[in-house]
């Protein structure tokens, strides 16, 4: 059974992947800054915090579904830009099969652990 917390985390990650996948389709070489990702949640009826969005970005990067890069402008600390990876695009095209996410991340599923 999927808990409400897991469902919420997945909703955030799916929204980020959709946004980054759309950005890739429009301009594959351009990363998306956090502020634009956060703005993508503003029309939602459900409110998500910046902390939830940041945690989802870290999780997606850990899973190699997205990459994080430093922006080429500004002084340190550099602004972070995010891009969807090939496996991330495949995961979106497959319509987010969370039960098989390890096929896209290359991770091994540990018994009793799901996310």
C-alpha cells in the first residue's frame, strides 16, 4: 500500500520530471534554475514547499534521472541548473512506473524498501 507521504513525494518528482522533459524538448542544452522549477508548482491546487522541491531534486539526481550543474554566470555560490537525463526521459515516456524505477536508475531494489 502506498502511503499519502509516498504519493506526495512521487507527485513532486513527477512534476519536476515533466517540467525538465518539456524543457529538454524545447532546448536540450539549457538547464532550468530552481526558481523556474518552483514556479512550475504555483498553478497547482496542492501547495508544495521549497524544501520538498529541493529534496525531490536531490532524490532525482541521486537516482540519475536528472543532473545538476553550476550556472556559467554569477559569483560563487553558483546557481544550480537542472536537466533531465536519458534514463529520466525514458522514465517519463514510460509514464512513471515507480514499481520498476530501478530499471531506469540502475539501482538494485532492497527488500522492504520502496519510494
